[in-house]
C-alpha cells in the first residue's frame, strides 16, 4: 500500500531534493498519510491475525471518509496525483454513493452544480436517454 507516484520518483532518483505535491495542502497530506499508515498496519496485521480484522478496516474507512465535500474532493485529487489506488477507489465510491438513487436535480443540489441547460435542452436529453430515468 502506498503511492506509486512517490515510489517511482524514488526509484528514478527524482526525490533527492524533495517531492513536489502541487495542490496538496498539509491538511490533505496528513489525511493521506493517516490512510496509508492505517492500511499498511492493517495489511501487516492481516498476515498474522484472523480474517475478522477486514471488517474493522471497512469500519475505519467508512469513518475516514466522513468529511466535508471539499476535503473529500481534495482527497480524490491527492489520491489520483499520488496514484494511491485504494484511497482513490474509496473516495470515488463515496461520491458515487452520494449520488446513488438521486434525481439530476438532487445531485445538482448536493454538489452545488448550476444547471446550465435550457428547459428545451434538458427535455431533449431526457427523451434521448429515457432508459436512464426509468
């Protein structure tokens, strides 16, 4: 578990003068490190403990992503940039779950997205994609 981006930078001797993390704040980096540490320790414990620990990790993950939307989206960006698949999957699934079962209007409200379609454009899209609204 860890960042493939950082691993490759270290392997390619590109990390001697530090590793640039554009647009990753210290708050988000601390959360990313917390996630990686938890998953490294869980993976190590997995080899020695019973299989019940997987449920503990799932519970921990569920609590970990209980953050405000801005933090969640910043975690997605950081996980993507750092190529941390587990964290990217977890955070993207959280956003997908936030949209599940909602109408387009409810999704716009949830994520504060302005509807830039005219009524006519929206009606046409709904007609063309009627299967998605059934």
